[in-house]
C-alpha cells in the first residue's frame, strides 16, 4: 500500500474472514485525495 498512485488515499480497511484461506485478507477502499 506504500505504492499508491499520487492523488489517491486509503479511505477504509476492512478485515475479511475467509476460513478456507491461510493468512489475513483485507478489503482496501481508496478514494481520490481532496485538494
């Protein structure tokens, strides 16, 4: 997430629970950066 394009910011990060997969999964919501 350190490589987001300029003009975009992270709005929200939602942890997803996926029992069939090992490790953590997240939904990352982005939005245009307000000037």
